[in-house]
């Protein structure tokens, strides 16, 4: 009897332990399944939003746009053993073209280069005027300042110089860079010469032109050519000018003087008309002869056509 009770107790303990393990395993499986489904649902729900945020156009106005670096300062090992002709072109918008031009000139001198060309223009895009007192007009002009500079910088400092232009920029519009081997650039210059130089040019002149071309290309190898074009936001310019019609009216004759002048002009017109009437006296003679002929032939005319 005691053995039977002991066996039943051990069996109940084993059954309860197995049931607990089964419940734990089932609960863990259900929990992991719920977590995986939740993660998948969140990823599916979030991915369209993230993609929409990435692909959606931005409606926030940009007040300043420029990169952190324009050219890489590191020397390419492939270019280190070659003579390269480097050229760069940068176009941007600045806050003040005059100050920017002076700063670029200063940077070029600090880099050991020199200024080759500088042009600053204030282009009038639109203008309007309003009359004011004393024969003057007030003119309002919409002006767009723009400048273009060509600087020559030592080739090893060209990239650093171009990157120094970033603080002067407000918006970067365009950047271009080219590096050609010395031989290729010289070949391009030679081909251009053969197309432009006449065939009757003496050989001595041809050799001199070739020598100068070679020196020019060598100079381009030593000093990179950087063309910088920049503009400034349009401004309104105001100034005064003279209205000639208004000045003529203000400085004209008085009413009585103009009236007397009108009488004189009228008398002169009458005299001129009399002269014209005298000048056409043959017309009067023709009319008189025609009238007399009509009066003399009228009786015979009536007889013939009765």
C-alpha cells in the first residue's frame, strides 16, 4: 500500500513538471512570435514613412548652399610624375562683388600667384523714372552687379586656393576642373596653329610661334588658370537727372512774348499765302479763258442739242 502511494506521488510530480515545462515553452514561443510580428509590423509601417521622407521634395527655402570642399588638396600619385596643365572654373553668388574681388586678389597674392584679368560690371536690368520739381526726374534702376576674374596660381597651391573661396560664397552655381598632360595640351595648341596660321608664313616665323607656344604651355604647367565669375543679389539704385522738355518749358518765353510771336508768325503766314496766290497766276488765266469760251459757245450749244 505504501509502495502504491509512493508511486502515485512520484507520477504526479513528474506530470506536473512536464506540464510546467510545456507551458513555459509554449509561452516563450508565443511571446517570440508576437515580438517578431510586432517588429515586422513596425518595420512595414515605418519603411514607407522613411522612404517618403527621403524621397519627398523639400519645401524649406535654402538661404545658403555651398559644399565643404571644392577640390581635394591631396596630390594624386598618377599626376605626381606628370606635367599637368590645370584649369578651373568657379561660378558663385556673393554678398558684395567689390569686396569679394579685393579678397580674391589678396588670396592670389598670398598664394604666390598673380591677377591676370578683372572685370566688374553693374548691369541695369530695369529702370523707371518719375518727374519732380524744377525740371528734374528721379530714376530708379534695378542693377545686377557681376564680376569676372582670371587668376594664375602655382599648380601645387591651386586646390587650396579654390577651397579658400568658400567663405566668400553665398550660393555655388557651377564648378569645373580639368587637368591635361603637357604633351596633350601642346598638341592641341599646335593643331590650333595649323588651322589659324596661313600657309605662306615663313618658316622662321613658324618656329618663333612654336617656341612662344611651348613657353606659354610651360607657364600654364607652373601656374594653374582659374576663372572666377561671381554675382551679387540685385539692388535698387536711385539718382536724379534732367528732363529737357520740362527745362525748356520752364525757361521759355512769357505769355505776352509768345502772343506777340504768334502775331508775327500769323502775318508772315498771310504774306506767304499771298505770294503763293501770286505764283499761280497762270491758273487764273486758264480759268478765265475757259469761262469766256463757255459763255461764247453756250448759245450754239443750246441750238445744236434742242
